[in-house]
C-alpha cells in the first residue's frame, strides 16, 4: 500500500480515539516527549523483467542468411542464363555463359562471358561472344560481332564502388546484397513456391517503396534464394511499366561453385581483344546509354 494510504488511516484512527477520550475537557497531564514514529517505507519494487527479444520474421531470417553468405564468399564461378522478355515488341532474347567473381580492395572484380544466344526460341546461326569485365576501376564491354571494346571508367584510383547497388550495376550479381539496403528500398514478402520456381529455394518478392528511385525503374524484383548456398539462384526484374521482364538464372550456384580459389589470370583480357577497336570513356562520360547483353 502506498504511503499516502497509511497516513490517511492513521489520521482516521487518531480522530476516533480523540472523540472517545473520557478526559476530554480536563487538563492534559504532562507528557513525556516521544520520538516521532518512523515514516512507513515503501518496499523496494522488483525490476521489471526485460521484454523478450523479438523473433525475426522469416523474411528477415532469409535476408540475414543472404547477407552472411555474401560476406563469407571470397570468389565464385558459375553458369548464368540471362533472359529478356520484351512484351512491347513481342521478342525474347536469352544469353548463356559463365560468371567469375573475386573480392578485392577497394573493389571486387567480375568477368562475364556470354557464348550462346537464343532469339525467340531459336539458337542464333552465328554464335558471337559478349563479355563484361570489371577490373576494379574500369568496366570493359566487348562484342565479337562488332570486334569492339568499350572501356568505361567507373572509379578513380582508390575509390570504392558499390557494384551491388541495383541502380548502378550493369548486371544483377547474385551476391553481396545487404539486408538494410533491401529493406530501405523495398517492401519484402515471402510467397509460396510457384510452378517453374527453382527447387529448394525461398521466393522473395520485393516491391519498391513509393516515390523512390527504384519505383521509377521497377514494378518489382524477385529473389529466389537457394536454401543450400543461401544465395540467389534466380533474380527477376519487372520494369515499372510492366512490359519488360529480365531474369538472371544461376543454375549451378552451389557449394561447389563457391570459393574455387580463382587466380588473377582468370580475369585477364582474352587474346582476341588485341585485334578489336577500343574506345575509352572517362568517368563523366560513362553514364551514357549502353547496349543490352
């Protein structure tokens, strides 16, 4: 009971005793001074138990595992299948190849080689290679069909580039995505497996938050995160107008393709590039439009 309650009770008792005193009206005998009664003490309260830590949602758990797998990854070699479905021109283009990736400072390196083209369901009569090589500073795009190399400066010496930024990268890399980056830009939901989904994967649908730069570019992004490697084995992007769908599949992305100890020689320019016409774009010019893979 609180101190105020005790005071009120003591006051009531004193009033009743005074009303019943038979010596009322007589001189009061001298009284021996007494020490005041100690004030009642409030018992110490028990500290409130700490609230239980919130249980992370299934979406957050998947994003945590995705980020951790990206942090533990040193290098990678795997196949890639890149599809473009243009629903305005009713055309579909598929390129198939291999992607190499190696962490480094201040920037990683990657080398993508597309060596097979399928146009509207039919393999091209002449298979011409297309390459994308990022050496840590420069992005080189080479085409066998035109015998050209376009070298674009992406960073000054020592500058760090976020090549996992979906606004900047010319190709959706299947690793390095930060949980915070994704949740800041997207509303993320976990959906049930659908026909055609990669087996043994979790299907995340990422809807850009309104009035963001992502919303101006994409209607949604979909990540199919493999449960074994904890990395995306499929990334699908739907344009803001809904008429262009691009899909990057990494069909053999597994523990076998992770950390194969790639060498510097694996990122060397192919010998045939020596005969190609080379164009260099400085950093301020490299934002110009580029051909699609």
